[in-house]
């Protein structure tokens, strides 16, 4: 019980730490891997078998994923009085990202030199896809929660963040289609991925900072 209470108390600290570390990872590691073009290369290539920063990337991916998962009790506790199903879905959205797109990335890396997808690449890509879906849906559940609370200002804010993140994610998705790579706007795959992640981080940061500020008042 003490452990659960600790996570409920400090969960949003873990959530914010996970976002900050997750966001900074490619830029910090990029200093030690200057050959990787961050405008065109996806972030998972930091964990490629030939990457000089592979070990650091894989370790930090697992650490960031653990920080996200440690925040789940606090997220659920915060919203369960409004709606247990929505509170569960909100926590699940962060959990699927933390496990699927962070921990799985650290445990199952990619091998870009291998023409065929091996087991590790399959698990990595499937986990990332599921995790990213949770990442995208997070503000949608918060929109419904705040609407249920009749806090229409907050619900509109999360709806706006949801629309923005979906728009950029759509461009990122198009940029991954080989047939569209010939167009200049879609050649910058790494840029669109990083921009998409920034818009996904915003609702999480907004929630975490807001909850931490309320505790200091």
C-alpha cells in the first residue's frame, strides 16, 4: 500500500520526467552520432545495431518507459471519481506508449541493414504502432473527462491539442509512404516524426504541470 500511495503522490513527477527525458533523448544522443541526419532519419535508428549510441538509446528508452508506467496510478486516481472507464482509458493510453513505444524499443531494437524483418524488428514495429496509437488518443480521453466535469474550457483545449496532433501525425504517416518520398515536403521524415511527437507531448506536459501546480497552491 505504501508503494501505491507513493506512486499516486509522485506519479505526475514521473510523468513529467518521462516526457522530458523522452523528448531530449534524440537531441542529446545526436551530439555523439553526427552522421545521423535528424531531418530524415527516424529516432529508432539511434538503436540500430550499427549505431554508436545504441546502448545509451536502448537503456534510456526502457527508463523513460518505466517513468511513464510509474505515473499510471496517479493518472487513474485523479480522474476515477469522474469516470472509472475514462480514467482507465487515459492511464492505458500512457501505459501503451510507455510499454509499446519505449520499453519495447529498448528491448527489441531494429536492424536497418537486414532486408527482412526479424523477430526483434517485428516486435519493435508492432509495439511502436500500438504505443503511438495510445499517444495520439490520450488527449481524446481527457477531452471527454473534462466535458463530463463540465469544464468546457479545458475540454476545448484538449480537443484543440488532439486536432493539432492528428494533423501533424497525418503528415508524418504520409511521409512514411515510399511513393510519396519524391515530394520535398515528405522527404523530411525525421522532422515530421519529431514534430509529431512534440504535439503528442504537449497534452501530457499540460496535464502534468497543471496537476503539480494545483498541489503547490
